[in-house]
């Protein structure tokens, strides 16, 4: 009976250790800092092909971003991601994009026409 208690205790310790490891590491095994996600806007020159935009959307998603909106009237989309994802994206893919189609990435923010004070 004493051996059975010892084995159960060992199994409980093993489960606790593996659970702790699963919490400390993401599902893909990379120990990533859990940064707060920010809303971003990425816009392209008007002549940018849809295939280029779609390819960069996929690359951002592969890095962990979540696409939140694809605009139909302008060549742009919004996404949520940590700053490190945007930095990684810029270092990996910005140089690969044709200069004529190079996107602009900026943190999304509220835009007002009258500085929030109404018409003058």
C-alpha cells in the first residue's frame, strides 16, 4: 500500500511539472513573452496588387497577428499584434516587397477632424 501512495505522489508531481511547462511555453514550444496586443493599420500604395496584400496578410498571421478588417475602398487592412510581431515582420518581409508597393505600418488610433474640440 505504501508503494502505491509513492507511485501516485510521483505521478502527481509529474503532472504538475508538465502543466507548469505547458504554461511557461507556447504550444509551439517557443518561450515567448506575452506582450499586450495593439491595433495596427497597414496601408499600401493604390497600385499594389491584391496578391501582394494577401501574401503579407498571411505572413502576419503566421507570425501571430490577427487580421481584424480588410478595407475595400483603400488598399489597407487592420490587425492586432504585439510590437515584437510588427518588428519581426518588418525585419523579415519589408525588404522583399517591391518599392512601388511598400506598405506603411502604423499604430491604429482615433482620428478627429477638429482636434476633438468641434468646429472652429
